[in-house]
């Protein structure tokens, strides 16, 4: 090591590889390990610390993935120079940035990981303002009145969106989109054995929320435009369903879009049978392409979204919006469940959504996601890939010779983590041979591109026998 500083693992609890990574990170942060200094060879440091070479290699990978170190073939691992380190600013203050692959060094493409385009620094600044002068105070329970500025900020954030007439009284702030979905279900469902309808491939959170409320989730057949209206009407009548859950702007996982004509047909079924529609719009990063169900069916459309796919998932800031005349029902569900968000979090949401820099940052995040999507399409576009530049996921239908489970295992053997179609299907349903690929924009770009090239190689070379 080009310094006399030596790591001491006893200062950090937990697994040895994490303790070593945290110790080295402390040395870099405190200046004991200067930019450009060389870390010792893996085997030398392992011998000095009485640990395995694999443990040291794992720690070095963490620092390299995080941008704190640089590995050069034939020369070793070095502390990153100032320019490289400046570009590294994780959204989560953790041992490694969320989504960078985790402590194991895996390339996680299971959930989207947003790039930091300045939102981390902006959030720090706004948190400091909240700490110095909290808008809502620090010595009382959350209140409906206290969160009015935050709800008005949501109205401003959604200005121009085709979600119908909107008042801050229609809005409840939630702990992310999943909590918003649960709140809407709680506000709607009645009876001992309620039934909800979901798309035949659907966001798993719909089923989880239904299970918590002891509701049965029934899948509805889809085609290339989304839910099939005739199938929906048949299932509504058969099961006396109370809710339809859907993601019509960006369907998770298949990325398909439901056009306005189809939405009108679906809304007509819902209105005929008094079925409430919960629209999950958490994956849309660009502008709307068609009116929401809340605008098409004002008394039946519930809208849920969050900032998790536009700014950061760390804050868990989401919002649920009730249809006309149902705001009180949504408020009761929230107040009886958790009183409301922590007041400093509500203050932070107010400042963040009102700050003129936020929209620009969200646009930059979208542009960086688009850059990663283009890279993915360059490598995988000759296969059956459904994608959009403004969506942080893609749907890959596998060629003959591959099944989802065996493809995911083969990718995992190369340290790439994907989600198979089975994750989005109901328990007894038959899932297609497909996988969902999430954009991880917190990886170094060359590592992301290498992952795409690896997936292309797998797709082009299926096993001789179809495995399960």
C-alpha cells in the first residue's frame, strides 16, 4: 500500500468483507488513503489480516462499483482521483449505493436504480432547511391541516396532467406507491370476502395488498392493448368484483400502453357494474399518452403515484388521489392507519416538489435512463424486446430453447440478477417464457453495457435441451 495506513476490522461490525470495505472507505473519506494511492494486492492484504483472498476481493469490488476505487488490469486497485470521486454520490448513505449490485458485487437488474443527477445534493439542502426551520413544527401529531402545503405541492407537481379536476382535498400523502395502493383498497373494499381484479401479468404489490385485506385477486386476460373489456365484464359479473387494479400508462412488467379507446371501453364496464379502478402510475417518467381513468370515469377512478421512479425511492414519498366525492374515505383510511407522514417528511415533500430545480433534475434522470435503454436496445434489440426510452424497465420474451427460470439461473451464474415472468403471475397461472430487465443507472456505464452484452450472448446460445 502506498501509505503507512493499515485497516483495522475491529472498528466495524458485520461480515468481514463489509467491515473491510467500510474501513477502506473511512480511510478514503478521512484522507488517510490519498487519491491515486495503490491498495495492496489481494493476497498480500488477506495474509496481513488473516482473512481469505475472496473476502478482500469482495471488498475491493464494492469500492470499485461505488466509484471510490479504480481497478486496472496488470497494475492493481487504486483510490480514485478527485474527478472520478466527485462523480460518485450515492442516493443512499450506505456501504454501497442502492442498486449498484449490492455487497456481493452482483449486477442487479431486478428493480430500477436511478442515476444521481443532483437530487441527492438538493435533498440534503432541503433537509437542512427543514431541520433549521420546520414548517410544521416538531412537537405535535401530524394533522390534515399541517399537510395542506404538501398536498398543494402535489397539485402543482401534477399540473397539466390529464387526471381530472383536482383539489388538495382529494389527495393523501403515502409512504410510497405501495402504501397508496393499500390505502385506496382500504377505502373501497367491503364485505367478508371481497374480490379484486388484476391484469394476468401484474405488479405483485396488487396481490400483496389484497392478501393483507383478505381479498381474493383474480387475473383478467390481456392482449397487446391491455385488459380485454369482454373478459373484464364476464369476470366482474361472475365474482362481483369491487376493484380493478391496472397500470395503463406503463404496464409493469410488459411495458405495453393501453390506448384511450380501450380505456374508454374498460371504464364503461366499470361504470356499468360500479367497479372502482385503481390506476398505478408509478413507472411513468415521461408525459401522459392518454387520459387517466380518474378523468375518464370521475367517480370510479383512483390514481396512485410517487417520486420513486423520477427522483428517488429513498424518501418513500407517494400520493393517492380519490375520485370525486371519495376524498373523505381515503383520509379515514390514512388517519386510522398511521395518522399521516412524519411532519418533517411532509415539509420536505413540500419544499422538494415546489423547488424549481426538481423538474429539471427529473428531466435529466429521464435522459440518463434513456441513454441506458438505448444501450440495452443496441445489444438486445434483435430479440423480442418491448421497451420505451422513458421507462426504466423492459420486457424480454425469450427465444426457443430458453425458459424464464433457466435463463435467470444462467444470468445469475454470470452475476446478473433478473426477474422472471413468474414473479408477476398469479400462483396458479401459466407464465410466458419472458423476463423483466430493470435499468440500473447507478452502475458504471461500462458494467451495465457488459451486462447487456452478456445477456445477448446467452440469448444467442440457448441450451440444447429446454430446462426448467
